[in-house]
C-alpha cells in the first residue's frame, strides 16, 4: 500500500470511536474508594452548600445599620453551634464557619475591632453582607453538581463530601485484555538468552491502563504461531470488553494478529498516516474490539495516547476525548516534510524568558528513553516543514493520560 493511501488519523478515529460503546454497568462505591473512577450519572445537589449563612472570618456579628460604634458583646458562637437571634444593639463573638445569627447582617473581622471587657469598639464601618458566606453560595439544592462521565479527582471527592454524599454510583471499569506478541519477549528479572529482549510494552500498557482507570483481566504474551494467536484472541474476546495488542500487525511472516483478524474475524482498519505508529490495526474478534498497536515501544506509547485513550474516554462517556493542547514555538527545525503526521517526543524549555519546546535528538520508534526525557508530544502536520520559532501544537503527557 503506497504511503498516500494510508488512513488519516481523523478518519481512523471516526471509525474507531463509532465502535466504542459507553459502559452500561455500574457499581456503588464508598466515597473514599472513588478516586479516578468515572461518575455513572448526573449528581444533583441534595441540599444547599453551605446549609446556612456562616462567617468567613473570626470576628463579631452585628447589624450593619447600628449607628453606635461601641457595642456590648451579647453572645459567643463557636463553630457547630445553633445560635439564637442577635440581641438588638449588640454584637456576637463569632468564628470562621459558625452560623450567623438571625438579625446580624455583617461580620467585622477581629482585626477591625478593639475589645475592652464585654464591649467592642468598631475601627471601621460595616457593610451589608460583609464577611458572610450565604446559604447555597457554593451549591444550590437541585442544581447539577457533577455531570455523568466526570472523572473523579480529589476536588470532586471533596465536593461530594460537602454535599453529604457518602456512596457514589460509578461506571464499572472497562475490562481490557493485554496481549504482547513475540517469541523473543521475556519478563524483566530473567537472564536474556541470545535473540531475546525484555517485554517493554506490557509494562507501558499496564501503567497507561491503570492511569486510564481500566481493569486488566488478562495479560500474557502470544506465541508466534497463527493457531496460538487465534486461540488467544478468541479467549481474550470472551473475557474482555476490548483487546489491546502490541506487535504482530505489520507485514512480516510472524505478524499473525493482523492476519487472524483478516482471515478469521474482522479487520476494519490497517495502517495510519502517522509516525510513529503506521502499522496500527483495528478490528473485532467475536464482537469484541481489537486495537492492534505496533511493536516498537515509542510507537506503542504514541498510538495509545492518540488513539486508544480517546476510545477509552468514549467508552467511559467522557466529553474530553482528546485534550486541546497548546501552541508553543519550536526551538528546533524540520527541513524534510513527511506525508505522515509526526508525533515528536519533546519537552518545554525556557529560552530568553519564552517557553519553547525542544525535540529529543533521536525520534526512533524504538527509543522509549525519549519519552522519559520528554514532558509531552508535539504534532507536526503532514507535508509540513518547521523553522525555529514556528508555533507547534503541544500535548502534555499529564493531559493525555489524565
């Protein structure tokens, strides 16, 4: 297949996302166990937050229309108490978070007051609503607090707690089978025999899937035979919602994954106009989607971030399928334009008080060390040359996998 006939990334994503059904099964979890999980349905506010007017500072609650500048202190209101009405012409000692008594229209912070015994003298005039956090100021009862599909971060956990929510309905994790292809692959900790290499991709994929809040239900290495590949794929299809493979999708005699999809099941897509990651395949085994990634480690990382992550997010019902990224000036140049879209491992640097991105010197798809050096990915469009200073679209790794 000539280079110009390769499938564009946009066309590939449209097809792949079309076959990314939203997860329908849910489970109820204690709030403490919800970090990183995806909210299954909209969460409305059950009651106003805060539930009553309360003080934003330590100070004195009073009626701001009181003309006197010296007032007796008639009450003391600690946090957690339920005060009675404020006595007219008086002030109440109040603390941050304490309920504001009925009749008080302002809270004067203690630094703006001089106290002598049971009386205070105001050093500045008070205004209506001063230092009062109103009931429902943060959240109003019945309002939408969090939309279904929201990935729960620490701040969402705190927000749910502020509403009194202790049990959260979340989507069950997407069940993923991870299959790495190659007789040459051995596990770390094993002494390498001639011709063997360590199974890099398994651990890259396990880490990425953990960050993506997926459940790995099967993880093993395929033997390089057509029959073993077919049997492993069919076994994985019976256990998982999606199968992710690495290797076995190119044109070699030992690349059996693509061949099994084409001969025995369904191959919907093969080879993209991207670099690295051209030999990506997408198909189905017994109705279970298969995302066949290349075998080179850097290509696995790039294709997972740019293709698999949008698929996972779509299954999770999320709206942020791919981050927007940002445009930054390049500190490097590319003289030879490629017909494929290039994804460079880059990092941010500061040059003359300007944030730029620099490219790792060796962009080989076998160089995973480049991704450890980098802070993100820069996108160079097809048929594009880059001059130093040209704006380039940049995606931070934390955005891509978060």
